[in-house]
């Protein structure tokens, strides 16, 4: 099949969506499909492979690392006729390019709902900022114009139904490519960051942004550090909140215990997951929390704030623990795991099993079946729709002749 992936976030930007889209592209290609990617153009140069179309784009208000694309490119539009299926990963500007491709060529349109729009309203200037209900209605409006919807968790499916989505919704979690985790580590994480080999190591990976609730993570780690003075924390990633987090860590006297690793390559990030003992997570805006599954593939269990999306990934006493949004509760659970070797080992094994269940290989095979069903239905509808359209147009012309005869 020839599949078009439309996304408003792609390399060189690093985020959960960009990582997932790239993994999906690689896995579809491995299975023998031809994949086209439609994405924004960034300031940094990117080594695009064949069939990657870039749209002119600019920064998104205060979120300078993201891009909002102008949803038109002559070169990209010419390629739409080659597609069999449209798959959009965005509710923003390039979703409209996906709609154009689907409507113009009568293609099935699969939409993956990645983003709780209501949790990202703070990036929009107040004068333009929609209400929470407005963001939910917009999500429903877009989804109801697609053929089918995929979501990473059942809780997100329930939310979309509440928003008013009437299309068929498939729960399809996407995890990491677990084959990459079998490689021997090439990066000495602890040595590079100056962390003792025996020190308990907590970590977070992802965007350093307001919606990730990282001030809470930092304060919670401060309480962990009080009980385990040798404990260390690494924030892997970058974003608009990094400078503020660094300043607060210093003001809390944690400069020697909190490290900011910045963006890491896939290979180094995997080595980071393998080196860590515990993943701390407090975001309440996740549709899945891909980094949680990535950490689990590296045998790193999680302590996470109980929230939609996250609840479907973290299972108490199997691969981690869910806690209320309370710093003392998160710290107490983390300390219990870090000071109980048997409990920690059991959670590590459970984390590895959980990651294997939602690997990118297994999920992509399920997604291809969804593509094939949609494509078969589209072929049938085209067969019956075209004659009707011709008859309808002919009827209009006949009516006009009678009127002016």
C-alpha cells in the first residue's frame, strides 16, 4: 500500500509524536509498504529521505521549538494522487492537508488522536485561547470527518465519545521497537554525568514544558533526596521550562543531585533507560505516555501520577505504581521501591513484559489491517458513487436547458 503520514511534529523536533511517526514509517517500510511523510519545515537542516514533503512553517506562539505549517505545497499536492490511505497524526494545520488529499481523491482517512488540546491552550495568546469545551468540540469536529480513529488507550476512547465523536474508534497503543534494546550499551551514563555506580537513579524523559508538571516532579524528588541522600535525578529532553527547572533545582540545593542531559539520540536514550532505576512521571495531559513504555522496555518501572492515558500503561504492582498528585505520596512510593531490591526486581520484569505487549512491530501489523479494511470499503464506495455523480450532473444540465428553452 501507499500510505501518507501527515504530522505537524517531525524530525528534527523531538517529541512523543515525532518519535512514533518515525518508528511507524520505518516499520511500514520494513513490511513492504511505500510511505510518504508530510511535515513542517524547521530552521535546522534535516536529512530527509525520499518521499518526505516539507511545508513552510513558523513558530507556534510561545512554544518556539514547535512549528505551525502553511497547509499547502504544490509538490506535496501532486503526490496525493499516488496515495491509497491518508493517516493524520495532528489536529492542527497539516490535518487540513490530509483532509484535502482524502476528499480530492476519495481516500480513507485514519486519524490518530495524540493530543489533549485542552491541556495545550496555555500556548495560545489569551485573546485567541479557546475554552476547554471549545477545544473538545474542535477535536470532535475533526475526528467526525475522518474514516476511523485510533487512540492509544481505552480511557482516551471514552473521552472522545464524551466529546461527541461518532466514528469507529480503535484502541491501538504504540510502544518502542524492542529490538533496539538488545544492543550492548555504548554510553556510560553514570560516568558521563558524574553519578556513582551504586547511587539510586531516577529519571524523566520528554519535553520540558509546563503541561508535563515537572515542578511537581522536582519537588517530589527533593523529598526522595531527603530520605536517600545519595539518590540522583536526570531530566532528559529540552523545552521552554528547562531554564526555570535548573534555577529551582539550584534554589532547592539540588544542583549536585539533579542533572539535565538535553536531547539524546535514540541510542543514548535507550542507554539512559537501562541505567536508571526508576521513572518519575506527573503529566496529566497524556493520551498514552510513550516514554513510560520506552522506559519499561529498558527494565525501568515507573511511579506516575494517576491520570487518564497513564492509567492504561502503569499497572500497580506489575510495572510500577500510580499515586495521587501528592508529593509525599510519590516520594514515599519511590523510596519504598528504591530500598526494596526484591520489589524493584519484580517491577523491572513486569515492565519488560508490558513493553513487549505493545511493541511497534505488533501494533503496526494491527494498524495495517485497519488500513486494508478502510481501503476495501473506499473502493466499494467509489464504484457506486461515480455513476451517481455523473447522473446528478447530467440532470442539472438537462434542467437548465428546459428552463431557457
